[in-house]
């Protein structure tokens, strides 16, 4: 493995670990702390977005769901990027990665049970949809890159 590839693996691994800590760390927050954080982020939104949603509770709910999707989109992208950097493009490791994404989502909701926030099955599916979107975006980008420069196929 080249020095550049080793550095890439290290960087993606650290980012992946930070992403997991962020996801699971937020799940450990109490219901009150999580709600406060959501409304702090809500306060940062431009006024035209707030004007579109006069019901602040609804906007907060949408914001939380977008946050779930986005943090798992990042997780899917980072983990797929790491797998591709390691040269794993066959279906078997890619399917294992998808299963791992689902289990991370399930663990995330399980943590919320212990932080007394409650758990929702629909959030597991939303998280997994975000993970899958990141996975597919990276696979698609890799496929396009490899088709444009066939000499770089690995």
C-alpha cells in the first residue's frame, strides 16, 4: 500500500470514527438536551425558512429527521469510500457494509431507549435510507470515475 493510500485510509478511518461518535453521542443526550440542541440549530436558520413553517414544532421535527438522514448519509459515504480505497468492489463486502449500516442505525435507536428518549422503528429506516444514499452516491461516483479513465481500474 502506498503512503498516499495509507494516509487516505487513516483519514477516512478517523472521520468515520468521529461520525460514529457524533451519531451515538447525540443519541445519549436526554430528551431535554436533544430538544434544546434542535431548537438552537433552528434559531440559526434564515428567517425565510422559518416563515415557511409557522409551526415551530413541525419545523423542529423536520430538522431532526433531516439531521438523522444527513449524519447517516455521511456515514454511508465515508464507510463506502474507505472500502473502495481498500479495493473492495465485489458484492460480498459491499453487502456486508450495507448490513453494518443497518446495525449502526438499530444501535442508535437502542441507545435512545437507555437515554429515556424512546426509540422509533421509522428512524432506523430513515437512518438506513441515509446510509444507503451515501453508499450509492460513492459507488456511483467511483463507477463514473473508473469508466472515464479505464487505465486507473483497480
